[in-house]
């Protein structure tokens, strides 16, 4: 495995059908590394706490963003779109939807409990 020193703020991995996971942790002891293969693609940044991993699976494509401690923030300068046949938001604590403009809910049937 080749080890490559990296000083970048973001990493992108694009690959074949598989699963891509972005994991965040407070400390990482190994130097930055890039590993490519048929079944896995890994990019890790030393002290940048970001790991992207893709694994080949025949059943489905999965994108997973998780963190061991702290939070995950997505802040695009433009539009953020979540689109799928089903979209779910789940929280074990407080959930807040906030807009500085108009907020619209559209659907054939809307239930608010």
C-alpha cells in the first residue's frame, strides 16, 4: 500500500457501484493513505478526520455519513437537494426545520402529528 501525505480540506472518491461512507472521528493515528482495489476504495486524511470508503455490493448503492463524536454539517453555497423514492429524517432529540424564506410542504397526503 502506498502512503501519500495530503494537505487538503476535502476528499472526493468516485467509483463503481458500491457503498460510500464518510466517517468522522476525533483522532487518527495513521498517515494519510489512498488504497484502491476492485472491492474497496479508501481515502483517509491524517488529522483531517475524514474517511471515504466504497465497497462493491450487488444488492444496493449506499451513501452513509456518520460521525463517532461531534456533528456532521453540510453547508452548500447553493442548493441542497435530497431526492428519492423515500426520504426519512429521524432524531432521538430535538428536530428543527427552519427557513428564512417561505417553507412549503407538498404532497398527496400530509400528516402532522
